[in-house]
C-alpha cells in the first residue's frame, strides 16, 4: 500500500508540472528515478533482476535507463526515425500537399454541405495515416478544405470540429504509438494494423463521420454562423497560408506518401518470398522518390539538398518521440518497482474487477491524462508499458488493453482545449479552443464508445 500511495503522489506531481507546460521527458525521467530511489529506501522491491544488475542497486537505476535507450533506439527508435524523416521529406517536396489536394477535389463537386462534412471526416481520417503531425495536418486542411466547407454553408466551428478530429483515430502502420503498441503485443506492425486496428478503426471512423453529420447540423441550425456560405479563405493570415505553401508538383506525387504503406501491405498479404518490414519499405520509398526527383529536376545538387529534410526529420523524431518513449518507460519502471501496479491489480480483483474492468480503468486514466496534458502520445507512452504486466495478471490478452489505449489516447486529444491541433485549428478560424472542444465532444464520445464496444465484441 505504501508503494501505491507514493505512486499517487508522484503522478499528481507529474500532472502538475506537465500542466505548467514543462517538457514531458525530464518530468517523466525525474518521476521514474524518484520512485526507484524510494523503492530502495523503503525496501519495496528491486530495480533489476540479478542477471541484469550492475552489482549496485543504486547504479541499477541508471542502468535501467541505459538498457531502455539501447533496446528502444536500436529497433523501435530507428523505425520511428525513418518514418518521421520520410514524412518531412514528403512535406519538403510538396507530395503531402498534393495528396490532400487531389483527395479532396471530388468532395468540392458535391452540393450537400453536411454530406461533404461527413465525407471530409472519413477522408481526413484515412489521409492522417500518411501525415505524421496532427497539428500540421490540421493546418493543411484549414487552408485547403475549410474554405470549401464554409462556402457550402457549413459554420466555421463545424468545419473546424471535423478538421480538429482529422487525426483522432490515430491508426495506421506509420504511427509511433502504433509501432510501440504492436511491439508490446508481441507482433509485427502489419498484423497488428490489419487484424486489429483496421476493423476497429473502420467502425470508429464511420461513427465519427455519422456523429459529425447530425451533431454539427443540429448545432448550426440552432446557432447559425453569419459567415456560412461565404468565402473565408481571405481571413487566413499570410503566415498561415505561407506555412502550407509547397512547390507545384505532378499529380502522381500524391502517391509518394503512401508508398511505405503500399509496399508493406502488398508484400505482407501477397507471398512472393520477400520480407518487407516498415523500415525496408520506408528506405525503398526514399530511394525511389530521390530517383524521381532527380529525373524530374535533372539537378543532383537540389536532390541532395532536399534529402536533408529526411535527416532533419529523423533527428527531430529522436529528440521528441524516442526520448519520450524512454522517459515513459523509466516512469513505468518506477511504478512497477514500487509495487504500485501489483497493489492496484490486487485491489481491483478484490473489488470484483476482472480483466475487462482493468481495461476500463486504464482507458479512463488515458482519457483523463490526455485531457489534462493535451498530448495523447505522452500519456500513451507513459502508461502503455504497464499493459502487458497488467494483462498477464488479469488473465486477458495484452491487445485488449493496448488497442483501446492506442485509439483513445488520440481520440481524447481532440477533446482537450490545450491540445496543439485544437489550438492551431481554432486560431486559424479566430475561434475559442474551448468552444471548439465543445463541438468535438459528442462525436468523440460516440467514437470512443463504439471503439471499445467493437474491440470487446471482436477480440474478447
């Protein structure tokens, strides 16, 4: 019980400083180290097993961090860095913008504003698989799709609600959280994506679109927007428009961001004797894109300069996502070493909670933490390493805990008025982030309920 009480105090401390906008990594590192130190001070457990120990329990604290860096940076970290670099390269050459512009073109020809709104929700949820930044994707949609929706007669806040939830499902084999989730489930990313994320994700995306159709139409009828039906593209600031400027490229460039997914799925589903994982698929896509760029421009120097965005993107992922994963593992290690998780599970079992009850507990923690911090990734990476242990002690498959945590950490982000994507989208339309979060509440709630229900129906 002492370990659980210490863990609660530390978690409250973490939440306090994250709310104060402290970077998540040092806070999680500090919290994990403090919990491990208190574990040794009060004799509550060990840090590392004997075979991995340095011989000093105090040095084992640092050794556990070193081991986390070694294991995560070597494989998972490299995958995340490659995908992040590829995404930056696609932005640099204008392929990401080309993908969005071509994808939304058919929607502009439809006349019914709220049907277009719902279809925009579906399309953007699919396109989000190929664009890693939720806030960057949101700003791109604000420049491309937002004026179209408002001209059709949709209110500004309704259009923004759909755009703010564009990355809400958070599915796809290129997401850092999805890759980490697959690893914790003990499987490769393609089986995890195809067998688990796709069926649950489809139901979630459709629910989100249907909810937006009815909810936004009802709110717009109740409180009409005087700007609906007008061209609001002129309202965009020069900085917002410049942020999404990209070079004019051939139409087929829209396919380039999808190449890794195409390669992985094709060779994963068709047996040609070739093993194509996400790292190999990303590197092949990079080389093909460089070749296309060289042939198109006939300028080797430009091609070499542009590929610099790939290296910069890799470095950015190392500095943000990979370090966040290691910091979160240190935090989780502290919770485990205190015995807090064992105590929590035993208490839940004594109270009559089974494995499904623990799933709801963890999902609730993820939602609450995401609303408070505005970051789905930070909360997901902090708590999901605990899932395999909790699942084993609760007698359920790890995927029953990890899959809903994976989805709701992204869904809840669109409910938080301090989430970057909500702030960016609301700011571009001169709206209040809190008002925008109110418009996303019902669609996200409906999608979350359906997401958990479908997970239980299909995989319990």
